[in-house]
């Protein structure tokens, strides 16, 4: 049972790593520049453990209710946990206990809550500003359908993170807009990331690309790809 699952995950990992290598070769980049985050949402802690055994070091989750018990079951594995989903302020205390990076920072209130809880927990949390790449998104204030702030709002939010105690500004994250060629969207993200690095040289993470578009993301400078389906299989529809 476990052996069969290990085989499946091993095949998914090999195929994903081959895709990353090919995309890097095509872009003239070194695969060591890319961090593969295994998005384990809806899959059990036993899969996280198998993936860790196969060499995966970074895990992504998008719901605290699911991630918190999984992270504590896997606490012995020394993994880096990435919180990649929209984050409500009432979940921040729980998330700060296990997450090393939060990819979905999209408002000052969340920055304040993360900082307060990080200080309380005596932890440092890496923060990525989630950017909306949907041209139809609101240009100021508000959060777009696929999450994130308008590009024009990035500098101010980045300043808030950079000033906040126990938070470290690490870069940007985005999801490509649905139903559009992801290439131009990721190119836009690369420009936003470059501008951010101008003001904050240490903020060098570009979290972009999922199972369907990691190749385009790598072509456009992604440093972190978030891969679920291609590694673990198609997720069952989520039942609340
Ligand atoms: C689920 C999820 C992913 C992984 O998506 P796949 O298409 O399964 O690879 C990546 N990023 C975010 C923000 C997600 O919620």
C-alpha cells in the first residue's frame, strides 16, 4: 500500500524535476535556482512523510485547519512549511506556529497580525506579497478573485512588512489569471519583483508556477514553483 504510493510519488517527483530541468535549460538557468514546493493540500500526512523520504524539503498548504495537524504530525521531518492560501487574521496565531513562509500577504491588517503573533511565538516569518496579475482586478485596495493586491499597492505593503518586527520580506507570489496565456502575466510579475528588489535587495523570492504553468514561470524568473497535481495526483473535489 505504502510502497505503491511511494512509487507513485517517486514517479511524479521524477517527472516534475525533469520538467524543471528542461524549463531551466530552455531559459538558460540553473535548476539549483528553483525550489520545488510540494503542495500537499487534501493529501494525508503520510504522503508528506513519503515525499520527505524522497528528498522533498518544502511543503505548501492552503488551509490552516488541515495544515496545522499535518505540520505537527510531521514536525520531526525538519521541513520548510509554506502557507499559500488566503489567510484570515483569526488563523494567524495557528499558522505562525508552523509556517516558515507566508505567500499570501495581501493587506496591512494581516501584516500587523502576523508580526504580533510572530513576536509572541518568538519566530521569524518570511513574507511574500501576493500580487494579482489579473488586469481586470481593482487598481487600488481590495483583493482580486484569485487573491493578491494590485501591482501599484506592492511598494506600500512591502514597506509595512519590512518595518514589522519578526517578519522578513522575502519577495512576491502570484497565480496566473484563469483562461489567459500565463507567459505575459509572469513577465509582468518578474518586472514587479525586479522593482521590489531595487528597494529591498533581500526580497529575491518569486513564487510562481503550478502544475499547469511551471515551465512559463521558470522562463520568467520564478525561484519557487508550487506543485500539487503533477506530484501527488488530481485532488478530489473539496468537501467542507
Ligand atoms: C493548490 C495550489 C497550487 C498547486 O496547484 P496544482 O495545479 O495542483 O499544481 C499552487 N498554488 C496555490 C496558491 C494553490 O492553492
